[in-house]
């Protein structure tokens, strides 16, 4: 089972979503948990690597489990805030800061749709 993280990053009352490079879907940024790494450590590392952002993890939102794109997954979702850095896209096509009620206008990957519905 693949274990991954997703960050719901809030800055100035808006939430960050990013468009995946490999398709037209949008996501809460995150990534695969490395061996020996906690989910919270993973999300901090991934935001630095993918977006050049330092984040402060505020709290664990919840766990989403299922089969997504044919892969059994556990996704650990965290609420976070920007703590520094100038956003630079390293693995995404685009990124947007949106109000919560605007996010559903963008096609989210299935697991992030679950996060949106269940935790936000």
C-alpha cells in the first residue's frame, strides 16, 4: 500500500491547490512518505522540494484510505500554514490560492476530493 501526504496550506484565508504535471487534475500538494519518515516530516520535506515553501504543520486533519488510479493508498492530510519561502513550481504546471468555496470548480484527484468533503 502506498503511503502519502497532502497539505491543506492556508495563507491569507485562501487554500493552495496545484495542477499536476502529468494530467489536468489539481491536488493539495504532498507526496510519498519515505522509509523511516513520519507523515508530518514528509509533508514538510515535500513542500520544500516541490514548491520551495517552508510550512508549519498546524494539525492532522485525517486519513483517507482507498484505491486511487488503481493504487491502494493511505493519504495523511494535514492543515498547514506558510512559514517562509518564495513559491517555485518544481513538479506542478500551475498553482492557485483559492477560497474554500472556489476549490470545487477545479477537477481534484479523487483522494483530495475526499479530503475536501470530509475534513474542510
